[in-house]
């Protein structure tokens, strides 16, 4: 949660599931962050370059450009090499977590989304 007088940190949420996307954006906004959503990886990359977020929350399972590919493309962009990325997925096996780390993700959260765990991970990523 931002402190008084501090500019709220901008978080980009990329998820093709509109219910999940809206839930996370709303949760972040209600917690004092500025949040913007994108419905797929391609839109997410466009939004990333136009809005310059402080953190990206990225769903793994998306059509066209999945979260792993999107994560790799974010990391390949010099401007966003160190932007923290939190991956969201319905698949919680260790192979997926290791793949996400290999692509450049900083952390990982398994769906269904636990609001407290999500906010805790966001805070931890900002504290680094």
C-alpha cells in the first residue's frame, strides 16, 4: 500500500479471463495502487510500452501470445528488463513454476486468486 503523498505505483494486469482481470484490477485499486488491464499478451505489450508500469501481473494461459511468451518479450525489452513480473496460473506444478522463472518471472501465484497472498506478493516485489 502506498504511503501518504506517494504517487501510487502502476500495475499492469494481463489476463484473457475478463472476470479475473477485473477482479485483480479492482483489488489493486482498492488497495491504493493504480492498475490498468489488458485482455491478451499483444495488448499487454502495447500497454506496457505506453504506460510504463512498475509491475506486471501476467496470466500464463492465454490464446495467441501466452504468458510465458509475453514474459520473455517483456524481458527482451531493454526498458523493462528489471520490471517485476508476477505470473498467475491455474496450473500449480513445479515444472510450470520453473518455466516461468526461466522466462524471467520474479514470482508465481496459483489461481484461484487469494487476495491476501496476491497483495503480499505485490508488496514483496516492490520492496526488493
